[in-house]
């Protein structure tokens, strides 16, 4: 039976593919205050702005390619049961070949009914417009978990972390909750890795290996460590 490697990935994993990170530049995201474009209040105030913002993110992500970190994580499925829990809304893990991906904060290439959140639709194009409606007649919105909204996938994510044999946190500041709390659910006796150019403070955690590198360099170093971990 393969050991289970559970990975929490953040913006630093996608940054090497040219995807803008969220919290750079004083809370601005591509020149916008994040609350303008990533909150229910922002949506109510100016839905056209929000739609256009995510259209541009989608257009950018459509042409982005997986980097070495994505590719190495996908290749690890040959040796491990790999579960990716990502804070990213792009589809680069899937493009690289990862087969088990949990998106905590939604997915760029899906839309959602504003009337019934259970109605979610795949998008095969980059543009979502005012007037695009669900089957029940309500405006479609980006399938993104905005600030102040519940994170419906957090419970499945907790279950995966709690049953991990190895846990890795890659490219995240661990500032956004509840995702940042997932590290606390990892069994104390398992190996844990934190990979980031600025490794965040996580308190006193057993069996923790810190790797101060980019996602691609850090994943390669983690794989070298994994080869030394015996059954």
C-alpha cells in the first residue's frame, strides 16, 4: 500500500508559472483592493468589476503552464497516494497530471448560481458576463470562496491531513484561515515539510523540516528527503 502524501499548496506554487500572488503589495491584487473583488460586499457593489477581474485572471490562467513544482508533485503519484489541497483557484495541478486535488477557495474555470450555490458549471471559455444566467434564471458568479464566506471543502481537507503519512506545506504564508490551521491536524509523529522563500512561523511542531527555497527547488529537495525516509 502506498503511503499518503498530503500537500497544502499556496500562491507560491503558481507564482513560478506567472500567476499573480494574492497578498503582495499591501493587500492589493492586480491593482485592486482585495475586498473590491473578493468579497460578497464587492460583488454587491460592482458585479461588473468583479466579473471583469476574474475574466482577466481566467484569461491569464488559460495560457499558464505548470512549473517544475506542479510536475514533480504529479510524478510523486507513482510512489505515493498524493492528495493536493490547494488555496489556488487555477488548474495548474490538474494540468500537470495530479489526480486528487481539493480546491479550498474555489476554481476559476467554474461558475456558480447566485440563487442556488449547489448549481456549479464548468467553463470552457474565459469570459463570464452580466446576463449569463443559471438554469433557474439567476446571474452566474465566479466559483470562488470570497472573504467572509464559508469554506465548504475544509472538512474533507481536514480528514485528508489527519490521515496523512507525510504532510507538506508549499508556497503559502499560512495567513489565511481556515487553511492555515490545517497543519495542526497532521499527526505529530509523521514527517512534515514547509517550503517557502519566507518560511512562516508555525509554532512548536514535531518532525518539521523547513526548506527556504522556491516551490520548484523546495519540492526537489523534499523528494531527496523522502528517499531517505524508510518504511
